[in-house]
C-alpha cells in the first residue's frame, strides 16, 4: 500500500511540473512543439512502462515492480525539482 501511495504521489507531482516547465522555458514561437514533445514522451512511457513492469513482475514479484516504479518516479521528481529550481532562480535554459 505504501508503495502505491508513493507512486501516485510522485506521478501527480511530476507531470504537471514538467508540462509547466516546458511551457516556461520554450520560446513563444516554439511553445506548441515543446508541449507536444512533453506529451509524446509521457505517452511513450505510459505505453512502454506496463510492458517492462509486467516483465519485472513476472520475473520477480508485483511488489518489486511497484517499488521499482516508485523509486524511478521519485528519482525523476527529485531531479526535476533540482533542475527546475536552478532554471527559475538563475534564468537558465535546461
């Protein structure tokens, strides 16, 4: 249960932030392309992740697959938070 809560929390925090960051750092004339690329990357992951997680669950267990997913999301969210703060505070581009 704790793993599923961690996964849900990480996912709910990561996606809106990535979309907002893509909109903020893209030049106005390329904003649509940046948002499209962000959405495409998300769609690819939502297509590929179940296959990989299913294979991991079959090889190990469902708990291992969920724990791996949660750790990857938390790692991604942490990396994003470190980089987003850097971009906002120093006006850097990604």
